C-alpha cells in the first residue's frame, strides 16, 4: 500500500469515529484497528488481508498512537501523484478524501483543502452521472509554486454549450454542467476540453 493510500485509509477510518491522529489515545487503539479492516478492502489484496490484520493487532502493544501510525513521519513523507478510477459513489468518496489528505500533506490550510475536496467531489459525481465514470489524477507540486493539480477525464458524450455552462447562464433540466462552474470558481487555474469522445478538466489550487 502506498503512503498516500495508507493515509487515506487511516483518515477514512478515523473520521466516522470522530477521532484524529492528534486526539486519539492508546485506549482508543483497539476500536481504531477493528474499524481499519473494512476500510482496507479497496486497497489490499484479499490474499494479504489476514497478514495485514495480524500486523495491525500487533500495534496494540505499542506505547503511543502517534508512534503506531507514523505521526509526524507520515506528514513529512513524500507525496506522490496518484490516479483514482471512479465508477461508484464509494470511488467518488475515496477520491475526495484522497485529495483532502494530499492537500493537507502539502501543508494546505483548512479552507484550501476543503476547496480541493469539494471540486474533486463535483467532478467525480459528474463522471458517474453523465459518463459512466472516469479517472481522477492528483498531482502535487512543491516548486516553483506549491499546489495540487487535479485532472479529471471521462469518455462520455461531452458537454453541450460549454460557454454558457461556464458563464452561469445555462439552465439544465438534469443538472449537468452546474457543478463544473462551481469547480471553476473554486480553482486558481481551470481548463476544460470537451467533445463527443469525452471531457477533460484540469484545475489547480495554490497552497
């Protein structure tokens, strides 16, 4: 499992428990580990699940949660580009959470990371609703400008009347395209190309 995926799984496990790496205590470690098992299903080969759970339970003997989960080491680890296949609502949620985690790993502030997460969620849901799915690519950058660049691609039929969609004057009976304008407003840089072979959206949030 990559570092980014591991942090994604951990964050996705802690949030429903209303915990964070900063607030969790040793006493809460057993229920965290129990909740990690279903959270790993999308990332771990089923043949390795038993070994993984054995390793997780060994963490019960560690002396601190921050040591068990990497603490500051995880925050300072290299953040790598990652691509997510989006087909279901669960995929969209994973991509959204991954974008938020990656933004935080780059040192983004709360509202910046929320902008990224919201934009990724809008794009992923559009892909599912109108193109049968697509891909979301997250590309961190630290120099010369610190940012998160997101690319979303699908093979749908494209967006009709794109200029009106982006101007805010387009009225859609299905809602198609309305989220795209929201993404544009959230981004520091935005570009979209669409046609009968699909749509490609790229945006950046500067940190």
